[in-house]
C-alpha cells in the first residue's frame, strides 16, 4: 500500500486523515503542535506521527498558503511522490510549484468544505461527505496523477468534482468563498447589532455565520487573490448602491426592478447549488 | 371558546392556522384565492372558510403591509376584538391603527420565521417552533391584550419573545432581515455566478439562499422602512469599502485589523443567536 502523509492537522488536514483512515488507508500526520498530534492519535485519525516527509508516496499539504508555498519550494519529498495541497488560492501556489525543477508530481486541490470553527477538534471523517472538490490543472498536470487523486477524493466522500485552471479557480472562489467571508464580517459592524438577540431569524444567522473569520488565515488568502477580490468587492458595492440610490430617490419602481434582476439570476443557479 | 380567524393564507397565515389548529384552537381562514382556501381546508389547517370578519373575537392579519393597513383602517371588526398583524414593518402599521378611533384592541407582531419559498404550500404547523417573536408596544398597548397574544404565541410554539416599540423594531429589523435580503439579492449579480456550480460550499449557499426575494412583497416593506434601510446600506457599503481600500493599497495590516474588528463583534453576538 502507498504510504500516505498529511502535513497540517487543522480542521482540513485532520479531516483528510480521519476520512482516509476510515476508508482503510494508513495515514501518518505531521502537526505543528504536540496537542494536535496527540488528538489525532487518540481520535484514531492517524496511524502514527510522521517523522520524515521523504518516506511517503502521497503527501497532502494542509497548512496555510505561505507555509504551503514553502513546502512546495523546499520540502524534501520522495522522488516521484504525489503531492497535493488544499489552499484556497491556486495561482500563487502553482507558480511556486512550476517556477523551478522539482522531484515530485503535483495536483492542486480545494475542498469546498469547512466550518465556522477550526483546529483538529473540528475535524471529522464526514466533513467532505457530498462536498464539492475543485482540482486545478496546469499544462504540466498529468492525467494519471489526477486519476490517483480522484481515488483518494472518492475515499474521502467528496460529491461533485470540478476541474479548471488555477486562474479560473481564483476568480470563482473570490465570489463563492472569499467575498462571502468579507460580507459576513462587515455585516455585523452595524450599530444595530447591539441587542439584536431575539430580533433575528434564519436570514441573519446565515448572513453572519462566517463573520468570525480568523484574520491570520484570511489576510494572506486575500492578499494572494487581491485583484479578483477587489473586483468582486467593487461589483458588490456598486450593486448595493443601486438599491440605496433607488430608495433614496423614492423610486420604488426602480427598486422593484433591481430586486427582480437578482431574483431572476438566483433562479438560474438554484438547481446547481441547493 | 374564543372565535379565531386568520386573514391571509400565505406561508405565515397558513402556518398560524396550522399551528393553532394543531394546538386545539378552532380557526377559520380568509384567503384571497380559492386555491389557498381549498388547500387550507384539505390540509386540515382551518375549520372553515371565514365569511364575516365581525364574527371573530381574535383576528390575525397575515397579508402584505398595504393590505394590512387597509384592514386596520377600514376593517369591520367585532367590538372589542383582539386584532394582531404580522407585518415586517411596524411604525407605519401602528400609525394606521392609532391615527383614528377604532372599536378593536391591537397588538403588533413580527414572527421571525419564514422560508425562501412562499404561499400556503410552504406553510407548516412547525414553522414557528422555537422561532423568535417580536411584540411591539405603543403607549396605547394594554398589558392584558399582550398577555392574551402570548397565550396564542405559546400555542404556536414560539421560542423567545421580545417586546419593544415599533421604532426600535423597524431599526433592528432593517439589519436583521431587510438588509440581508438585499445583500443576498445583490450577491448573485457578480458575473462569476455563471458556471459557479461545483465551486460553492456552505458560505455561498448561506449568502445566496434568500436572494430570490419576491419584489412585490419586499418593495413595499423597504418603502415603509426607507430611512432605516438606507442607513444600513450606507453603513455596509462604507464598511465593505474599507476592506476594498486596504486591499487596493496593499495594506495587509489594515486588512487584518478590519477583519479582526468584525470577528470580535461576531464573538459578542455568538451566544444569543446560534
């Protein structure tokens, strides 16, 4: 059996370990903290603590972008090892992989799963069940490497898999994930938040669920996808201004049209995402 | 037993009927369409179709704001009947009640429950289970009328009940419900929405769940709460601009601080709303 390791025992790395172990793989884990390694061992998420990255045929890197790039540039992988990362930005990561010669095979991943909590205590063998997985392709990407990763993905329980370039990934994700976290984070800054308990329903809860982003994790993600996220923010601010301007002008017909526009778009994406 | 009627057999009116009937009340329904009345009868949500509003001791008005105001101004209620409405805006409704003499007792309600679908087909006796209910108070409000409404609310299964003035309600709701619907509606207008299926996780789904607002329902709600919703939109746009400006200036320290600000606020409201 191929020797598999996961670097990083946070919610995503921990869940990769847990899901693969549950599916019968032997997985070793590399954690930054003693606590996360102990937790992973006790929970039965890993076979053992990893000692030497060069021992493994397959390595999942599940650490923040800067550390991921460092591993991909300077990690001492086994010759021909299959290495996959799970970063939420892919162009910068891919650059680090392909800008110099390397002794490993690479496939970029982005599992569309998570929680509003973090760390291995939030990990679960079920985290990826039915979730979307994005696999990014460069011209250097080998079909057999992608096929190998898909076997792992199936074992982890992923639902739909989409494949695209790193650039396409970064544009889409700026909307579907990164912007959402900023909007949620901004949403709670209204003075009306004070004492709003009891005045909320599902829409407020949905809007603010992910507001508590860890700025240490997200600032670099945004920085690595700066142009796309600026574009999304510009677009959203300009759209929000249309409702505001219609309200201010007491132009209810315009307001109604502006709402209808969004409703019609929402109806086109309904089927694909619900 | 007091004779109870519900005017309006949409999702909220239908659910009031269904919940009260399930709790043992005899409830008659007034529906605008034949279909909704037939549905309510077949589903066992109502005892009978209502014929004359003046026959009832308690009347819940569950129709859009304009029609609610019309009922409150010109409805022929029984002398001393207890009348409650469920509109999402309360100052304008209250004005209609108190600006002229009336032969009925009044309590304003706003159930914080709903779905992204509408109509009696979406109604359920469980819709209000554990949900927040807002009761608005004016100086004319009588404690015994509120107590009577609370008995009904308990029967419908509401969780927390908060009481406040119509003005406080309208300010809070501008944030916790009305703004959320505009943000969601605006969110889907990004060009990246095209083909985003497979690139989404829970955060996108949360952000866009309520995007498909019915402009016929929401335009008047916004119009009746214009000043508050403009204030919320101004605030959100200005906050979103801070992230955008920090990104544009490549000031990651500022971006991180801006995210941290939101996280700290989110942590203060966590307990009350999760």
